[in-house]
């Protein structure tokens, strides 16, 4: 049997070897060209301020090796004489690979564009940046869905009938994935209603931290102790969320007690003294101050003021300034702060010497 003259699908062995050689050459050349162009563009991108070369470099780096392999096999198959059915399969495979690669490029470009837009808006419009970040995933899903429908149409599947069938089967899928869909709609509610955005400091039950990312299913919060807290979007909207970033003012309440030996005139003057100290502090607005009650071991006072800036560190600095000023003023005026004390009275009884 002469193997050299044997034909497979109408092509001799030499023709098959030639097609295989062409496929190998195309694949190797494509990989070499990919790496060469990537290195040259990387060097060029470092010297320029435009973003076009950056985008082209990212597209080249995101070109999948499997796509290049399919491209090389398609190039080799061009020189073969193949049955119509096989030729159609080869062409369909090439189109599907091209659609998948286009979806990879498109998804990456969308991610880069949205990330840059969100970073640019974060300082001036955190709500807009949050909206862009959440919309990234739906846009990429649409890109892949379009690519998938086009691929199915390429291989001969009736897309119209498939979409109509999905309308019926979608109800069953919706019931099976209602928790996921609940989180999805909750994420859309967060984006549209904006109870919080990326960068806000929130408190949910006994958990607190800064919002880092709002996704389609979960929201990630960075706790004060450093760990990441992951909330389900649906559960998050059903909870009581306190957003301290949106606080316009901070209400501060503090009190103290003085000893019972303090003269009444000084007790009457203390609210005015404390008011002067509070109003002298920056970013404060005095609300009220009163001699509140006769405590077990002190005369108790209570004061309320507002910080016109919501920052917690500023509030603590101001409260520290007020406390130190009170200590110095009371020391000069001879007023003593009270602390828990007890006085025991012992009475000696007459008669047979019994005492209590």
C-alpha cells in the first residue's frame, strides 16, 4: 500500500502535511508577532501620554492562544479540499472563535473604561462612580450574550425559537434563582436610590466600616479592624443602615458632676462657663446646658452642642479641647469635680453601752 498516494477526504498525505506545516507556521508567527508587538507598544506607551497605544497593547495581551490556534488551523484548512459539511464546520468554528475573542476584547475594554471613569468621578461624585462600577457587570453580560446568540446562529440553531423558549423556561429559572435575583434587584435599588455609595462609612447592626465595592450580589465593607465584611445586597437593604458619611452635623452630649460643697452661685454660673468654652471651640454650635440633677454623690450637669463638621476625629479633638479647658477653669475657680464617695455616720447609743 502506497501511503504517500493515499487520500484522506480527497487530499493526499503530502497535501495534509503541507496544510499542517502552514498551520504551525501561522501559529508560531502569530505568537512571535504578538510578543514582539506587545514589547514595542509597551516601550512606546511608557514614552507617550496618549491612551490609544495603551488600549491596543491591552487588546494584544488579551488575545487568547486558543484563538490563535483556531486561526492557524483555519489557515491550513484553506489549502485542503474538504466536503461541504466539513468546510462549513471549519468556517463555523472560526467564526465562533472570533466572536469569543471579540467578547473578551469588548469585556476588557468596558472594564478599563468604567474603572477609569469611576476613579475620575470618585472625588467629586461618589454616587456616580458607584453607579458606573455596578453597571460594569451587566454590560459585560450583554456583550457575552450577544456573542453567544451570534455563535448559536452561526452553527445553525434557530435563535428566535430559542429566545421564545427561554421566555417559558425563564419562569422556572426565576423561581430556582430567586435569591440571586433578589440580590440583583437589590443592587439596582442601591445604585438608583443611593442609600450609600463607595467610600461611605456605614453601620449595619453591630458591623461597621467603609464601603469598598458594591457588586451585583454582595457589598464589601472594610471594617475598622482591617477585615472585609461581605453583605448580601438583599439582606443589606432589609437592615437598618446608618450612613455617617452623609451626616451633615454631629450632635454631642456630655456631662459631669461637681461636689455638693460647691456654692449655689458657682453652680448657677457653671452652665454659662461651659457655654463660653464650647462656643470658643472651632466648628461648634451650642445647643443647651443645665444643672440636671442631684446625683448620689454629685451635682450633675448635662450639655449638648453640635459639630458643624461630621468628621469623628474632629469631634474627638474638640471634645478634648473642651475637657481640658474645663479642668483649667475649674482649677482657677476652686470647683472640684465629683467622684463616687460614701459618707458613713456612726452614732453611739447611751444606756448599757450598746452602740451601732
